[in-house]
């Protein structure tokens, strides 16, 4: 395969290591591994959606002795977004609505801020890029394996200690729903009309509150898994990663996440344009690849699932929700409503948790409804800055952050990226910025700091 200069430069900087070389060795690395890999385990007791706030508080304790906290200037876009979000929802908190989706989002924004600063201010000898990528890549392996686990455990559905706690404090229905453990969603769109059977009827959602969140996380973290596979030398660890990469097509197809499929194809095309310089001799391999895909789709349930999902669309529902949202945002364009809102149609609203459906079908709509148009602009601008800063792909962490940011941005139109995707993206973005400072490609004049007085 003929590769571009960008690809040769990047591949030359990917270290070749054994699996044991990626074991965390410092206090900071152990914390990052624990933070990244915590939520799949905490999910089993019902607190997966709320794990980031306590992790961020531990991060503050880790950095408490630091006399100065540095941040890149582009990060001010995120800070401005967080400030607007707090202003938009604070009156609800003062009014006594403490346990709601709005406070869940605010805690996510706070935790994202803390963890970004934690990683960005970590010394090179405290936290290596390769071990951070390995932690995120290992999380992807767990998510993909969870998708496979959803096939035999598709009927598992139970309450948790988190469910009891949320009910006891009078939390919103949606927050209570977040605490339920369910490995798969069996009420997939179009399943009845397509008459799918067996495992083809389930949609994996292991470790997440919705199947769309599982698919989105799969795609956003996939670049880290690919780089992890490229880093590892031949051995059990590399074989495990490559095996899961190959088998992951099964839960990906079962998920029926059309937008994930579309974004993966778009991202793959973009990556090919950056890394691959095709030759005439490659045409034969391309034909073989296309023929293989057609054969797999014809000979396995994958083709049936994909065809049923494409022909049985939910676009009418999404269009209706988006129209409702656009009509209502005119009532509060600057700061939004602070929370999800109802459509005003009693029959329609009664089908949804808390009878407030507007604000959960895309990150763009969510941010507009909860925090207003300016906050939405700031969030999108921050995602664009992450993508632009990593566009040179000169180091592995830049490549991972660039492609993860691009995927997350493309998902914002149809999926939520809160809380887990944005948290992991903040960690990757912080490591990318830090690497650029360490390499001298991002001048210290573009980094601002806050001095904290020592007692």
C-alpha cells in the first residue's frame, strides 16, 4: 500500500511496545486508568451515568498542591460554555430542583473541566501518551465486548442500588431510568414490520443508558483502539485487540445505529484521503473487498438487519421533534429553558419519561433547549477547535483526538455525546494540547495560567 507523507510520519512515531509496557506505573497513570475504566463497573450498581463527578473531586485532591494551573487559550470556549450553562440552570437549583437532568449535565461540565486541566497539567514523566491511549483503547475493547455480551444477556433487566437511591431522593424519572441495568434494547425500530428474529431483534446498550449511546461511544473511541492495536507487538494483548476489532462488527450491525454507520463510512473515507495514495494495482484489492462485504451481507443476518433498518425509518419522528424544538427555542433563545420541555401535545408527551421529550434526541437540540443558542455555538466551536488543533496528525495522540473529535462533532446532530463521550474527548484533547506544548508546536504564549497561593 502506498501511504502519504502524513501516514509515514505518524506511523514512525507510534511506539512498538509489549502489553506489559502499557501497565500504569505512576500515581497519575493509575488514576487515569481508573477514571477511564471505572464507569463500566460502576454501571452494574446503577451509578455509571454519575461516576464522573466523584472522579473529578479525586482529581482536584491529586492536584491540590500545584501552585499553578495552566490551560490553552482555546479552552476558554469551553469555560464560556460552562458558565452559560450554569447561569441557564441555576434558577432551577435555587428553586429546589436538585436531582434532575439539568444538575446531571452541570456535574458533567464541571467534571470535564477538571479532568481536562488535570491531564493538561500532568508532567510527561507522570503521564505518558501511550498509556493514556491504551486506557481509552482498552475501554473501547470493553464496550465492544459488552456489545457481544448483550447477545446472550439480552433479557437481563434489573434495578440497582442506584435505582433505590434515586427514587428515595425524588429524582426525575429519566435519572431513575439511568440507574436501570439493561444489556440490550429489544424494542428496536422496524423490528416488527421487518419480522426480524432471534438476536437480530436486539440492540446492544451494555454500560449505557441507550443503544445510541453505545454506538456513539463505539465510534468515538475506535481511533484509540486502532492506535492501541498498532502500538502492540505480537503477543496475547495484540491478538485480543485485533480479535475484538474483528468481532465488533456483530454488535455494530445489531445496534442498527444508522448514523454511526454513516459517520464511520465518512470518517473512513476521510482517513483514506489523508493516509492512502491509491495506485492502479489497488483496484483488484478494492473489488475483492467490496465482493467480500456483499457476500457477508448476503450470507449472514447482517444484510437483513441493515436493510430492515434503512427501509424502516424513524426520520419522521426526528423531524417532528426538531420542528417542535425550533418553534420553542424562539421563546428562550439566549439561555434556553434550563431543562427539557414538553411539546404541548398531551398524547405525544405522555409517551416519554417526565412527559418532556424535547431536548434528548441530539446534542445540538439538547444544548439549545437547556442552555440557549450562544452556549450551543460555544460547544460546537470548542469541538471544531479540537479537530483543527489535531489536524496535522503528527503524533498518535493528535490522530486519536482529531478523529475522536470529528466523530463526536458529526454525532451532535442526531445523538447526545453527554456524559461519557464528551468526558473521554476532554481527556484526549487535553493530552493532545499537552503533547503540542511539549513538542514546541504550541507556544507557551498561547497558554494561560491561574496562580494559586500556597498556605
